[in-house]
C-alpha cells in the first residue's frame, strides 16, 4: 500500500512539474509577444500617437478663490507623430501641469501620448494633447506580478493566475450581460457561486480541504449577508447615504447589496481556505490528534488571522476615500460630516466584511474538523 502511494505521489509530482514548465513557457511567450507589441503597436491604434522629444518648462504659481496658491509649470513640447497619415512629422504642443497632478499630465522626454492632429486655416499641422499612453507600463506591472506569483507560488502560483484570469473573465461577462438588460442581482449570485467554486477548486484541487473551504464559504456568506440585509432593512436604510452613487440610473440599494456580497466574499474565502489548510496540515502530521485539540488549534489560528484581516478590510475600503477626505477637510467640513455623509458606505462595507470574517472562523473550524474527523472518505 505504501509503495503504491509513493508511486502515485511521484507520478503526481512529475505531472505538476510538467504542467508548471508548460505554463511557464506559455507565460514567457505571451509576455515576450505582448512586450514587443506594446513597444511597437502605434499602427494598431485609430488615435494619433506622438512621442515627446523635447520639453521647455516655465514655472509659475496660481491662486484659488480661498487665497491658497499652488505651483504650476507650463510645458512647451515638441513631439513627433508615430502613426497615421501625418507619421514622422513634428508638432508643437502646450501642457500645463499643477503640483497635485490631479487632472493633468507631467510629461517627460520619450513619453508617448495620444494627440488630436488637424490642419489649421493656414494649412499647417496643429495638434492637441489628449492623454498619456499607458499600455506598456500596465503590462510591465502585470509581468512583475506574474513573475513573483510563479517564483513564490510555483505550480500553485500558476493555478492562482489561472483562477484570477477566469474570475476576471466572469466579471466582464457579468457587466456585459447587465448592460444588455439582464437582472444584476441574479447575475451577481450566479457569479459569486462560480467565484467560490472555481477559485478554490482550481487553486487547491479536489480534496477534503477544498470541500470544507467551499462549504464554509457558502455558509458564512449566506449568514453574513442575511444579517446585513436584516439590519439595514430594519433601519429602513437610515444613515446610509448614496450621494456617491447618484450618477447611477439604477436603484442604488440593490447595487450596494451586490457590492457587499462580492466585497465580503473575498475575505471569507481567504479565512476559510487558511483555516482549512492549517487544520488539514495539523491533521496530516498527527492522524491520531483528538478532535478537541484540533478545534483548539483552529481557534488559535483564527484569532491571529481575525485581527489582521479586519484591518485589511478597513484599510482597503477607507483608503479609496482619502482624496475626497482631504478635499473636504481643506474646504472646512467637519470630521463628523465627512464620516456621516461621505464615508457611510465604506464604513458599512468594512463592518459587514468584518462580521463575515469573524463568523467564518468558527464555521470554518467546525466544518473542517467535521470533514477531517467525522466525515472521512
């Protein structure tokens, strides 16, 4: 029996190594082709693209209605057009950039930019700056992410990348179907089920650890959303301000519930798989471990995870509001107003996610213990 297990293990490891090598080669080829294309892809764009070859800067200051001044610089730019019917012709551009660079560009030599090229009344070529060309920089960041995933995670890192790619694809389909009139609530529920199943199955494979993680995630998500919806409905949405969603043409309440569902899902899945993996490893090291000891070990792991994950959710939600917080504070609004009006949605998202994290710890512990000790197969 032991010999058979050893042979099976060697075969499995050999297959994993082959799949990892194939995946690594595919990723390398994709990145090489993508890098080459993004470096020389001007002809694939319908918009005119220009490359900055020279910049002259004039520094000055501007004052707002409150008397506050900000440094600005005017850039006199010379660029060469890289595609279209005006290819290789030089153009003159003007750009004004502020210290904050909120809505403007701080250009440098060799930057590539989108421009609008036209002929003026005298028949000379003129151009207007539109935006910065960012595709190659985004690709480089993606390449760094993938490389670190493969170095640190190995074969599982490759599977994680596959999982992320599939989930992004599902999300794109969800948005596309919604834009064609499909029910967003139903789509979100179906997408959430697919997120849970595919994410955990692809990364962890089929095992007791995987099944316990899936069951735990489903139970925790359902209980958390039930608690959140009941409390919100009982208060009749009192204290919840949807000013930041006023541009939507759909009821903000349903959109917000869907945000809670998808946002909470990630934290719950993380806790469920962490605890299931920890208990599974403890159990494999000591098959005779007592059920109470296994539960106690799970609680110790859960306590350590709980605090850091709760902080992660709070930071993730609130950090996106830092610009608007600074803007309101600079205009004299009080902290209480900012929290009540502009941070109410972020606070609720963080609280609901924290509830899900706290609940997922005992549920994951007892579910994993049951799969390991009671429902052995």
